[in-house]
């Protein structure tokens, strides 16, 4: 390889091998992070709080309750608190449908990410 050709090839090789983590970090499209708000049965306000891809808390009756464990996939979140089971299914980038099953009855709501 001639010296002149090396000066042409080397900058191109360095440009193509730049590390991918130089790009700005963005939330993956379709990610769950955010505060998802709705009302059980249309009258009991609730919010589901997701941070770092994990459901960390829910709000109900004006109080925030931590969630110790949940199962999160790209399209669904499921968690339970005692005999209460909540399933949240993504319906759009910022919308989801949630169901709740309790010993006192079942309910549902549409959630919107704020």
C-alpha cells in the first residue's frame, strides 16, 4: 500500500469503527418508563409508575405503594399484591389497558402515559 493510499483509507476506517455508544442515549420506542394514569371503573384514580423498565409503584386512593416484584415484557406488565393481580397490556406507544382481579371483584381501566 502506498503512503498516499494509507492516508485515504485510514480516516475512513476510523470513521466506520467509531464506537456505537458515542450516540445519544434514548429510551427505546415502546418502552414502559413513565407514569401511566387512569381510573379503575372510571371513578377510582390510579397511576402505575415504571422506571428503568421496572414497575416500581402504583398510586391508589391518593397514596403511593411500592411494588416489590413485577413481570415486565415489551407488551405486558403483571404484578400482584396479596390476592390482587394487576395486568397491564400496551395498546399503543402511550396507551395501555389494565385489569385488576381482587377478592372483592374485578375492574379495568385505560391508561395514558404522562
